[in-house]
C-alpha cells in the first residue's frame, strides 16, 4: 500500500489536499535527548488544564502531599483529576496567572528541599483485569488528557459512544508545527512504552488496524517505532508528507484513509480514534509504573533561547524556571509563545506555569515577528489554496470585519480550526485567522442566548 | 370571429378571477388595528431593541394590544412618550431611565500594560490573544468596540482609553453590553449612583501594581455599611433595593474603586482615596 522501498520514506508520500509548508526550524532541538528538569521551589497547578469542567481540589492549605498524590478530583464527566508533581506542602489555593491569559483558581505547592524523584505510588490494577468502564474511570483518575495541545480528556475519547465502532486507531506523531520536537523525541526515546500503550488501549477498543502517522522529516522516529513494534504488536507506521497542518486529525485521516470527516462530525463517525503519541505513552506509564500524568515532555526553543532543548518538566513549574534551565533567553527576545509559531498562544510574562497542554515554549526575536503592513485584499486566492478545509478565509475575514456574524455562520466559519495557514500565505498581511476567531466567538455567544 | 372568442374567453376569465379575489378578500380578511401604523409612526424608528422587542413595529403592536406601555421606549423624548400614551389612552408606565455603566476605571494613566498588542484594532480580537495586553485581566482594553457599536454616539473614548457614556444620549439599548469582551458594561437605573468601578477578583495590595484604582478587597466599605454592601468574590456588591442614597462608602475606599456618579456625569471619589494626577500613560512593565 505504501510503496515498495524498504522504509517507505522515499516514495510519493501520502498527504491531504491544500496546506502550506513553513520553514521547519526543527534542527534546533530535534537531536537533543530529553533532559529531566530538576525540582524547583514552588509549583502552581491551575485547576483547569484541560477542556471541560475544572477539577475540584481535595487538599487543604497546609496539607502535606506526596509526589503523584491526587490533589484534585475530576469536576464532571468531561474533566480529569490532578496530581502533585512533588513532595511538599500546599501553601495556597487561590487565583493565579494561567497561560491562557486569565487569572484562574489553582493550587500552590512548596516543594520539600531534598525531595527525590522517587515515586512512592502503588501500581494500579492492571488493564488486563478490567472492563471498559473501569478502564475509562482509571484513565480519568490518572489525569490523562490529550498531550497534542488541546488537552481534551482522554477517557472521553476512549469510551466509544454506543452505536459507533472504532475500526482504526491512529496515533498522531505528525508534529507539523515548526520548531516543536517533543513528540519526535518521545517517539524515539519512549518507543517501547508507546507500543505497550497501544496494546493496553487495543485491549478495550479492538480496532482492526493501528496506524502511527509521522511526518517524513522524522526518519529516526519511523525506524524506532518499526523496530519497537516488531514481534510485539502489529502497527503500521505511516510516513506522511511534510506539510502544515498535517497533524490536525481531520487532515491526517484524509491523508491515510482518503476520507473526509464531514463538517460538524467527529472522527469516530468514520470509525477512527485519533490520539497523540504522548497520551498513549502516559497510559503505559500509569498502568505499568503507577505514574499519573504530572509531568510532560516539552520543547524549549527559538532563536532567542540560549540552549534549545527537550525537557521533561513537572506540571506547574513556572515558565521562567524552565527557560532558565535551558540557558535563559537572550536580550533580543521580544515574543514568548506557548506551542508552535502557527497556533501557539502569546504570553504576557514568563510567570505562568506549565500545564498539561503545553507542548513547547518558543521565544522569538524581532526578526521573526516583524509586523506586516496590512493592505486591501487583492483577491489572489492564495488563502483558498492554503485552507485545508476548503472554506473561504478571505470572505470570512471580510464578513468578520463588517460584523456580519450570521453570514459568517452560513459560510461555515465554525468548521475553521484556526490553523493559520490563510494568514501565513496572505500577501496583503491581513490577519485572517484572527478575524475568523473573533467571528467564531460572536457566533457561539449568540447561540448561547 | 377569432378575436371575439379570444376577447370573450379572456373577459370571462377576468371576471371569474376577480370574483375569486373579492370572495377571498371577504372570507380571509385579517383585521389589523389601524392604530398600529399610527403608533409606529410616532416611535423613533431606531429599531434598537431597548424596549425588549425586535424593533419598532413589534413594539407598536404590543402597545396597541396593551402588552406594553410607552415608557418602555427609552429612545423617544418625554413628549413623544406622552403623545403615544394620550393617543392610546393608556398610562405612561414611566420607567426609570437606564444607562450603561462601566465597571472599570483603569485608564492608561493608572493601569499598566504587560505586553504590547499588535493585530486587529478591536477589543474582541485583542481579548483572544492572552486576554489582551493589559496587566489586569478584567480591565477595559480600550480599543473602543463599544464606541463603534453605539448607534446613538453616546460613547466616546477619553484620553486615557476609557469609554465615557453620555447620559443624555444613552438609550440603554444594550449593544455595548453585548459587544464588550470583558462584560464591563451593564444597564443600570440612573439612580444607582453608588458604583463599584472595578471587576478585579484578586485581593491584596499586589493588585495596585497593575492598577492604582483597583479594588483590593480590603472590605472597609462593607464593614459599617450594614447590609448595603457585602463582599462577594473579593468585590463589593451593592444591594440597590436598600437605601443607597448615601455617599458614605466612597469615603472609606482607600483606592477610589467605589465612586459616586453625579447626575451630570461627574465621578466623585472619597476624600480618603489616593489622588491620581498623572496625565501621561503609565506604560508597560516588562516581565
């Protein structure tokens, strides 16, 4: 199916239609092995680190907590538990700066000096002895969310709705955002845990076929996973063409299966379950080592970072400490982003904590963020050719600036997943994706009423 | 001969259809009160929705059917409302005039920015980027979406980037309430003069670093005010159903977050509150 050459990397590669190819900049950190970040003095854990309801704290101020101990329960079905990344004392439950720019409730923990990385938690009941409901609850208790960036609670996905079946399990290792290399390093260094995680999950969902999708610029990850899965668990490692946004789940499905997920539907409607590779590794780590999700691998990179690296960071560490660990930032730094340059969230300061959805810290200099002058739309149609969803960004942008929200909805504004390819290619420098985001916000608000 | 047949056929058809139309007009006639048109003409045709109806026509229908009283139309002049009431022979149903009030006083002279925002010049767009560049997450972003959306030119941005509501022109239509991404505007009866001009949920003096007129949740205003003021979520909440014609609470506020809004639109602060005389911007703090 994927050509006849031995690794499939030299053939014509599968991909979706449209999209863009920004400069990759992955060489800054893609060969740096994952380093473990030492403990810092304080950890701030926001209660909302995922999509859904915030977690409910179950500790009090002054209470002593252990590494890996649960400090907050899931607040609803679409919500997960939260665990302490360190031995220490809860010093405050208050409002703290959140990476999304808000002030939100969180738990502050002061780490014991000389605390160790040793994990003193029991190994949970093994998935082989569980039924699906127990498994789904265990995943929620382990605080596992999608580590690709959106942080959607994983257990909700794993519970396949009635009447639907999961025929294909797809693991997303595309990492199409420029600069980021954390998923790449996870696939290379945790290949065995990843395959083990697949086996655990397959015990419950029993998909006919398991794919691991990787962009072809990570040949070592492709080889590592093929090696690790040999004689262990049958998976198909699929190299995909290097193109943005290849890692969006709808684009990945279209590349591999040649099928489109209809507007307003989910991949499971096509019988596909998509999950980030890091999430599956977290699954294995929880069931085999008893380690709930309280640390994650992230990339600290950018031209203004002295020592770009891939770091294993406890959740709740302040960005400032993480950046300091990577040699600090140079004086040329002008912009800090969480995530990649295409979809990352701009930060007002470094005093926000790492959360479960933080895939990287990117620090850019003036050279990269030079603002464009904005000119009128010249109707060149480049945004139409870039849009992976075949909607019309130029028209939507215009409607948004005129405040015509109903017309935007008729033009499928709500299908846009804000990849930013349209803004990237616009020769007139029009902030298209930002206008569309404003419109989407207005449409949703008006629907609520 | 042909022409006669044609004329007769067409003539017959005309008569038949005309009869059908006459019958339909009699049988299917819907009576519409002629006063609806007249009342609609007397309304201001702003179609602003302040009365709670989709536009002036539906409001006129409601007036004629007795489901609403002319006082609901805040855009009409007093004479206009009286004229409608007299015409329909109903009471005026005088409602207290409402105006839009802003729950923020953090202009550029008192509040800092933590980042410089580049992009679409709109509050809603700026709010999507980490909540905007302002140090205080709850504060006014000052790009003037409310000024743009106001159909009555009642909102102007002052020199410190804060919207100022012209009490005369404001009709309480609620467009600014809807557009503000930080939900800072609310429609208040004009007698609600004691006003908390802050929405910051933090507590402690650290707040003042971001904005000098923020509420620090010290609770002094609530201490001896009886039930008039209670602290909820680190902010004072005024119970307007009690006697609120007192200016006392503003005298106890150390930062000037509680103010007295004069009839003429002048903001009165307590004597104890810090005076802010800075005319320039406080600028940006790089962290």
